């Protein structure tokens, strides 16, 4: 059985195909209780999260997925966010993500973010490996492709309390394409530590 850790899981889009696969065991982690994740915790509580996971017997994972919120990066480039515009974004969630990945050293990991995050994430972990529609991907994973709609269908006047989470949700088609690529892979590079960062 494949063990999958989904960080910043939100509505579960990134791990949705794995969640439905009977050969996978998915643990979803998010800090918002409305998402009913497996573990509700701030990812910046890295040591506590690792203790919880290892306390449950999860000392290694076959795959770690992570989609740190992009709003931090968006705000520093948007003049209407006066308290954030032109400043450096808080990179603590990205750094905590890398610490968790470095601790468990999975053979496959994927970190997702958007164009607004690329500028800030690249200095920490290098160029993104892949881009699918508006989704930039870093990590160690087999090549895959799919077609996603780059135009978000959204009502800006919606009062839906999950509007932001729905906008941020990675589409099922991307999750399925990644799962298929992993199932069909024959070779993959070994895990590489984030030298100088963790």
C-alpha cells in the first residue's frame, strides 16, 4: 500500500485520485477544521506534526504532496493590499514543508504553487520542474501531462464560505495524471536533500 501525505490539503483536490485508490492510504493535513482533514494543525508546528505522524506509526511516506497557500505571494505583488505590497512574503510555510519532506525523505514529492509564488520559491528550492496550466510544480516525480482549464470559473460576489478554498483546489484531472504517472514509472531520481535550507 502506498502511503501519501497531503500537506495544506484544503478540499483535497491534490490527493483526490490517491484518496479514491484502494492501494493508497492518504493522510491529509490542514489547519482549518472545516476541511475535516486527518490532522488539523498548522504546518509550521513541524516538530509536533512529525511526532503525531510517527506516533501513529507513519515513519515513512511513498509520496508527499504540498500546496502552500499562494495568497501570501499574491498580496506582495498587488498594490491594493497596502499592508503587504512590495514587502517580502512570509516563507515559513514553504520552509516548514521542506523540513517535513527532508525528515521523511519520500522517493516522490510534489510542491505546487502559482506564478506569483514562483519568484519567491525558486531561490529556496530551484526552478520548477513542470508547469501544467496555472500550476507550477517542484520536486521529484515522474513526468506527466494533462489539460486543465486555466480560467477559474468563479463568482467574485459569491457568499460561499468555501469560495477561496474552491478557487485554490487543484483539479482532479491533475491528481489523476500524477497518480497514473507514478503507477507507470520505471525509474526515478533518488531523493535529494534541501541543502542549506533545513
